[in-house]
């Protein structure tokens, strides 16, 4: 079963497509990284899934049911843009107001449950305005988790967080999927962090889905390369270019692509008078894969 199935989804504003016949599939239990540049249609797609916007065309199905079905709507929690809390009220009071809005039974028990999940059980009485950015993002996730949803939709929840804040957010999202079986759709520009938790990716551009793949597929497609440093970088680079097809100088290193044997490279450079001071094997990460994919689409002139 899939948590989200979208076919031909379209939404325009003033004659301009924000979402352009989009297709998307999110498996149950996935952490689905939704990737795209500003204005690519990520937030609009998320709002359409949540029912905040009405599509012009297309179909959205959640857990094999129409997304407007009241029985499935209650299974969706979302944090889009911000938590919408009252600054002068405490964390507990804000969550209580949301429990009342949702008509939840045993609200005190439910609030304690979600505060524990987001590591804020000791901050229940803290006023929202005194919370850090990371705490506010976690409060927003706690709000979205009220009622124990099966699908959680998060729009840029890690942007602007410091290193510790991002680590805590990673742990929370991994716990949510592992312990409750919740499916997470998360958009972010911080691809290095997304790569640490996502099981699936969807890459959107100008309102169109240009690629969907699992983390395993992404890893198998990522180019292997050897990066190295030598005293005479230009001389070493010229020597390597005579033997290997794809040699580049990037980020202060010489990179030899589609090669994973370091010993042969070191031996070849030594024989040609270029001792190596540093060498390591790598794989292209999500960010580089994304940049390369965007570059290929620019070259092809695709929308």
C-alpha cells in the first residue's frame, strides 16, 4: 500500500502553473524527501495534499482513499510554514487549544505523549515566545502529531536550525517512523541532512516531478570517485588526464571519476614524479546528484 498516490495533479495561479500534471508515489512507512528549488511547487503540492488548496485537475489518494474522505483526513498531520501558536501562551496551553480544536479525548495524556516524542516534556510550561527556533519547530511537529496521524507532512522543518537542532530533529523523525509506523513527507533545502534520514526521494522542478527513486537507487546511481591532493596539483591533473577519462579539480582536490582503485592511481602518479599527499574514495552525495540532475535538465531544455 502507498500512503500517497498522486496522478496528473495540476494547480495554477493567474494562468501560471504552480503544479503541472504532477505524479507522486509515497510508500507507507517511508521518509520521503521532497526536493526542489524555491518556487518549484513543493509547498503548493503539500497544501493540496492537506486540503488547504483545491486542485484544478488530477487525483490525490491517501491510503487508497480519496484525500477529501473525512475518514482519511483525520489520519494526516501537517506542519506547513509555522506552528501558528499564540506567543504569550505556554507550550502546553497551545497544544491544549489544538486538542480542543481536534475534539481529542484525554487531551492531557495526548499532550504528554507528543511532548515526549519531540523531547520537550520539561518545557510544557515555557511560553512559546521564549522558545528557540528549534524548540518552535519541535512544537509544530508535536501539534501535527496530536491524534496519532498515519501521515505527517513537514514543510522545511530543519531550515535555520543549528547542528544540535538538526540532530534532534533527525532523531525525532526516525523515531516517529520506527516506533509508530508513521509515513513522513518532508521538504528541505538542506540535502546533506535529508540524505541521513530519507528512504525515498522525489525531485520536482517547475511544478513537474522529474524523478522519484529510493535511497538505494540513488546510492547505486551515484558516481564513485577518488579524490586526492599532490604537491603539483596541475601537473598531477595533467598526468591523470592522459590515462583516465573524467578528471576534474573541485573543492581543492583532484577527482578521478568512475574509478575506485586508489593503489593504481598512486602508483601511476609516483612513476610520473607526482607523490600523493592525500587520497580517499568517495561517492557523490545527494546534493551533488541533485545539482548534476538539474544541470542535465537545463542542457536538455526540459521544463
